[in-house]
């Protein structure tokens, strides 16, 4: 579904990604791993159109996305949940979901259920009692659940998640892990996930890509995440 080929990305004169390539087959879950500052978020921003590569290509279903703005990538089926529990703080939980439902093109993999908002709430039922509450007063874990639910309202074909377990309490981490597993294995959603917890990645992913200093230094099946060399590169 997604093919990133030999991508370089610069911030001004500083190069952040160096010839990065990865494939995300339809129906797979690919995890991007690496320490802080190695270019993981930059890679995701390039995939979703927030950054333009200096060279290389990003293809979705074989179509080059060069010059394609973010909203058109959303219409093509890409949904992005950025790092940091990003929601509309002055809107209620219900309004956060509705604003996406009203703008969504209605394409892509459809989760089970009658409507897009109801489908998202069925994935995160803990949000139902909070529908009239402003998103800005929610806990970090609740905001993260809302951020993922809001992405699901767009009925994506490819869900791009940037460290969804960062800064949330352990019980919510477990819930988010269960949701991502369900979306991938039961609904069949294709997922590109950035994660720092190697054990969680090993439980969820089919394949992994390991970045270091803006380059791909290892990639392979999730079973290889138990390799001591991989863990060493993540712990340095």
C-alpha cells in the first residue's frame, strides 16, 4: 500500500533523513523504532504531507504523492494521529468527532457499525460518558483515546500513529495496545506506528524498521526485535 523510497528530508540546511526506504503492505502493521531525535516523527510527517522530501518518493497504491496536500492524502485514506494527544480543546468530545465526520470523504476501510462516530465510540467506549465534556479538561489518556477515535471517524485505509502510548498511564497503554491490535487483526486496518517500547512493538507489529541518525539501520520481521543488537541500538 505504502512505499517510501530513498527519501531525504531537510529542515533548512540541516538534513534529517538520509535515503530512508520502507514498505507497508496492505493489511500489515509496520513499526518504526528508534531513540529520540533520530527522525521518526519527520518520517511520518513526510508520509502524511506535512513535510516535503528533498529527494526520493512516497507512493500510495503506486501513485506518487509528491506535491499532494494533506487534505488530499486524507481523502486517499491516510489518517494521522500526531504525538502529544492533539485535540480541539475548546470543543466537546462529541464536537471533536462530529467535525471530522462532517468533513470526511467517506472512503476507505469501514469499521463495523452504523455510523462513523458510533463506530469510533465502540472502539473507545470510555469516551461515551464524556461526550459533553470539553476536550481540554480531559486527562492525557482520555485525550489520546479521543485523538485516535477522531482519526477513525475518517474511515482510513492507512492509520499513522506517532507514539500513541507516550505520557499515558499504564492502564490506558494496555487499552490502546488492545485497540491497535483489534484494528489491525480484526478490522484489517493497515497501520504505520512509531513506538519506543520495543516489547509493545514486538507484540503488535508484523515488521519493523529501526532508525538511527536519520538512516535505516535494521529492518525485518517483528520476531527479530528480540535480537540483542536491535535492543542495543535502542538503548544507547
